[in-house]
C-alpha cells in the first residue's frame, strides 16, 4: 500500500479556504444564476458543507456579494499610457473586452433575480464595487487634460463614461466579445469628436 498517496487531502484553512469558497460561489453563479444559487450547490462545488458557508455568510445575498467582490478584486487593472487619449481609451476598452465579458454577463443575465429580490440595480452593484477609487478612464482623462489634448469643459461625467457605456451595451446585446473595429468606431466616431479641442 502506498501510504504517501493514500494520505487524506490537506485540509484548507483561513484565506485559502475562503478563496476556494468564493471561487465556487462565483462558478455556481455563472453556471446557474442567482435563481438557482443555493448554499448546497456552492458547498458541493467547493467540496465542503453548508455549515462551513454559514459560519461566514448569513445568506445567499451576502455570499453572492462576497463572491462578486472577490472576483472583482482579483481582476488585473493596468492603466495604459500610450501618450494619447485615443490610444489609452482603445487599450482600456480592448482589455475590458477581453477580461470582463463573463462579469458583464453575470451582471446582466445571472443576477436578475438578485436585483429583484434585493431591490437593487446593476448600477448599485457597480457603485458598491467601485467605491471612491478612481477608474482607469478617470486617470487617462486627467492625463489628457494635463497634456492639453482635450477640452475639460466638454468632459461631463456622462461623456467621460460614454465609451464604456457603449462597449457594455454591445456586450449585453450580443453576449460576445466586441470586435476591435467597433471599439475603434466608438472612440473615433463618437468619443473623440465630443472631447477634443477645436
């Protein structure tokens, strides 16, 4: 008998266990949505028991929010610096397009029952996740203003959010990655004419 290979699996504790539970909760949310989201299903997916979950989260709303925060915190955020607002915005949108598609799908499709049950909206969820931290778009717009590249008087909050709003709309309408040509069109035909200096 091979004693080394027959040893019991290592017991997870602390942060390792919590990460595994939150990863399992996220995977369950992606697979079955909030309507089918149960502590039993998450526990089975994580290879643990319901009491382990209930010691950390009082109910499924709390566990879902923790899983969404965990997934968001694990996202790699780099702020490009191409030397131009156009280049920076295209890079930000292209990166979001590659890395945030599953997030957008969960926000729009899989959390419908969550919003209904809690009386919240995707905008509320976004505000909860962002808090007061500046976004990548805030940073590249500030740099563009400092370079004298854009007219700050034209940069209303709605216009600053427009590129992301349009890419998000494309994602939600198709549930597919947005073609790079569409990203270029959003930046070149809509956003830059609104903000660049005359």
